[in-house]
């Protein structure tokens, strides 16, 4: 995904398959979204975007590393059966 594509998605707002998160909150909260997406047609969770406004705020390098690690742990530890996720940094 390009930066321009991300900006377009942010402009359009959240949908049933697109969720925005300003930051990683907790494994249990994120697991709920993962399970909902896994039980439907899939979806994407974008971190570093304000939930209500779609404003791009971004993440620091450290935050990106933490989110990536926690997403993998969440998919492995909080979701049964385990799901496999893809992550991407834009």
C-alpha cells in the first residue's frame, strides 16, 4: 500500500472491514476486532490513525515495533483457533 492509498482510506473513514486505532490498547481489545474480521470476509486495522476523525498521526519507530510484536502475540495467544495475520508499515 502506498502513502496515497492510506490517505484515501483515512479520508473515507471506518467501515465494517476497516478499523482505525490511535495506538495499541490491549490484546483483548484488538483480539475482538481480529475475531470479528476472521468470522466475516476479513478486514484491516490501521494504527496511528485517530478513531473518530481519521486524522493520520503516525507511530514512532518504537511504537511500530511494539504494535507488530503485540499483534503477533494477540493472534497467537488470544484467538482460538490461532489466526495468521499480515502486517505492513506505510
